[in-house]
C-alpha cells in the first residue's frame, strides 16, 4: 500500500473534477503547488541549519563508565 499508479491518479483526478468542478481545479492546483513549495523551502532550511550547527556535547546520562 502507498504506491499510486496511473489508474489510481486518474480516478482521484476524476473524483476531484466531479466534486470541485472544472472552474476550481486550476485554483486548487495552484494552491497545492504553493503549499508543496513552502514545505520544501522549510525542509531545506531545517536541513541547512542542521548541517551548519556545531555538534552537541553528550549529556551526563550518555556517558558509560568503564
């Protein structure tokens, strides 16, 4: 489960077309595209901060005495 093929995507598109109508579809697509772009931008920002931050020192509970 989780793999969407062409037939599944076409069924989803037809259902969305029936529910929202052809007039709203471009607006929905534009909003969805903007949302995905914002998500990618935020994710890459977090990854960039993670790469450029200094490593955290281990806490006291992490040290194992020998």
